[in-house]
């Protein structure tokens, strides 16, 4: 995952090798994602729980949107399937 920031911007454009697409994500979320081990699967709830008490609700919402975006892209590329 590669993040690039514009000067003075609180958002980052992330290129995800997993999805092959760029995503606009709040820089505070990037700071949190950088500490996650890339080879460990964590459920969305586990990631949100790991955010800590000082994480703002807006950051959790942005993180949820980012995770959802990745999942939707993986589904669209048929890398993963959805069991109903």
C-alpha cells in the first residue's frame, strides 16, 4: 500500500496493490493502518476495536468506508466471493 499526501491536505491517495486502484483516505486512518501487520487477517470489527479510545468517530467511519471499498473491489474482481 502506497500513500501520497498533498501539502497541507488531511487526505491521502492510497494505491492498493490488492485492489489495483487508488483510494482517497483520511491521513489519520493511514497512520493507523501503517501499524497493522500486512500478513495478518483482521475482521473489520477487530480493526475498529484496535483503534483505541482516542480514535475519533469520523476516523472509524472513514476506516469502515475504506475496508468496505476494498471488499467491494475484491468482489468485483472475483478475487473473493460472497457467501449468502
